[in-house]
C-alpha cells in the first residue's frame, strides 16, 4: 500500500480564495482524521470520520471550513474563503480496527495564504 | 486539545547516547502511543502501550507506563543521527480519538 496520500503537497493562495485539500486513506481503514499543525498550537484535530460519516467536527474552526468523505477512498477539506491565519500544515490520517498500528499519517499539505 | 505534555521540550545529545523523553497526561486512558515526526513529514507510529502494560520494547525503543502517576517515558538506546526528529505522545481513551502532546524535539549530534 502506498500509504495515506495527500494532495497537493504545497499550496500558496491569496486571501479570499477557495482551497481544497485532498486525501486518500489506506484501503480498509475505516477511520479518517484531518489535523492542522502550527508552531503555536501544535496538532489540532479538525474532524473525524468513521465509515465515511462525520463523527466529531467540533475542531473545525468556523463555517469557512468544511469536510466531506463521499466514499471510503477519498476525503476533502475545503476552506472558503481562506485567510492568512489558516496558514499551516494540514495532515490527513487513517486507522483501521487494529489499534496496535495506531494512525497512519499522510505527508501533509503545507498551506500558505498571502 | 492537548492532554499530554512532553518533557523536555528539546533534547540534544551525542550520537550513541541514550535519549529519554517523558509524557504526562491528565485523564484515564485505554492506551498511549508514541510517534516520530521528521522535519517536513507526517507523523509515524512507533509503539503503543496499553493501560494494563507497564513496559514495552521495540528494537532500540523502550516505553514505560505508570498509570498511577499518569506518565510515560520513551527511551531510545544507542541513538543515531537518523533519530533526529520530534517525538509525540498521544493518549487514547478508547474512542479512537487521540489526544496529543506538544512534542519533544530531539537532536542527535554526530
């Protein structure tokens, strides 16, 4: 398996633009997580899906953020409109039923909003 | 939200020495996990220790867990330059949602 695949790896956009981040979890994993990482706030859980259903979106900062998981192999995180304070590294992670393996993280998307 | 607190925040040692990092947490847990993050990369799962376990080994890694003190330690023996990374502990209350610490930045000097 190629692991969790995120795209793009880097995104630079202007304030006010829409940004869409993409994630392909590991096949067979039934849980998917979107995280944001910054120096100031560390790792923050944004949203958690189980079997494609959003279970906990309490970490989504505000209505500008939305996430979808239309099927077991694809998820998107959208920011509209983007703001400079959204600049961060966004990680997608997935996990299966065997907790011994923990979470598998993607390589992240480094988002810069100017 | 962050439940775990790693200590120290940063650690610099000579190659070949042992590195010890500590993690404290606040609520009861089902298991505790350690992850490594190399600069610019995603986190990589290292080891999981369950609440009924006290010690676990994996290669050069040794993890201990003291549930009475709500603390864990990660020992890396015979450190190598490739061990340079940030190390995070994460606690799981059994609902698959990990709570993360702020991380320890480990630098191995050649």
